[in-house]
């Protein structure tokens, strides 16, 4: 008898926490670009009793993402899809951020819409950075293009020039686009009886988050945390709890939306407690 399949793409701190929480009793399919990290996480989870399969993936390649979706469907009903893979400004140049964070998310949404089981659900990890994109940055036509352009055409959009944007521009724009793509994808997923949402984490204490805190934007990020309602860094388990809600039975009327899990940073920004220069 086939068990339900939980797909987790990206096995960094958040991916690992979500896999541990969602994988019990089902079949975990873990995917990541870094095969050595992937194998290590899989072995750890197997040691805790999880049934785990692995597959390397390059989310910026449709062929690779399509093969991952097909492999997931071959294991059983794909009931949960969690896409956490991404690059931050401290990790990569703008072109790579656009390819992984923007195009990669669009490809995952399109390819897994083919195979997700009725009653299934997906979660895409976006970022609070997407909530900080000023409304004046994009025209209505550009927003429509980000939401609806075929994934294979996204990187050719003229306003997504990597040299002009730089890493600090490419990252929030990609994460803003993630929310638009999820919203647009909800109808297609719904035609299969499935749901899809995004989560926008704040400053999370994962290896990626700590790398950003140690980088050039670290001082501003710490100021945001200090001004927030919770006054603390988030944890990978905070994000896993939010994902569990969106993937589970208590959220069957929730689709096409974004859950901001940032400890109150954006609220502080919008209330004026935190200046935009922070």
C-alpha cells in the first residue's frame, strides 16, 4: 500500500524542520541542489524513523523540476509540497537569485500542479522582504507579468535586469513575485482539488539567516528585530508550525494567500516605529 508523499525542496534549516514535522507516517521525498547535504539530512531523518527518498534538483531547470514531480508521483499520492529552496543576497549574485528564487518557484508551482493529489496542499517559502517592496516600484502591467507570464519567459522580462537590480534588489522583488505567483496558481491547483499558499518568514536563525546577519545588511536586520513586537529572531520551528497549519486540515478554506511570520517586523515598519532606513 502506497503512503502519502511529502515533498520538501531545499533541506536547509527550515526544510529540515518542516520535514521532521510533516514526515511522520508518510513517505518523505527530499530534494536539494547540494547532494552531500541532501544525503546527510536524509540519513539523520532515517535515524529518527522516517521513510525517506532523495533526489537532486536544480530548481532553475524545468527538466529537473519536472523529473522531481514525476518521481514524487511515482512514489504515491503527492499530498504535501513544500518549496524552501532559495538564495539570499549574501550568498549569490542577482542573476542566480532571479534564477533560483523567482524562476525556481514558478517552475515548482507549474510542475507540481500536474501531480498534486486531490486534497493536497503546497507551501512556498517567500520572505518578509517581499512585503517591503514599495507599491511604486512596479507598474500594474509589470505585476501582471510577474504573476502570469509563463515561467520560461520570466527571466526575459526587461525590468528584471540582474545588473540593474543587484542582489539587494533582485531578492525582495523575487520574493514579492513569489506571492503573486502563488495567488495566480491557486486556481489551477484548485482544479485538482488542492491548495497552495506562501509563508513570508522574517529574520530566522538558520545558517542562511545568520549569514545575512553577519553580512552588510546585518545591522539593519538587527534593528528591525529589536523594533518588532516580539523582539526576537525567529526559529525554523516557528516556520514549520506555520507550514503545518497551511498544509493541514484546519486550513482547508485557505488558498492563494501569504502568511507573514516575521515577529512583527513589517507591522513595526508600517506603524512608523521602524523607519524605512533601518
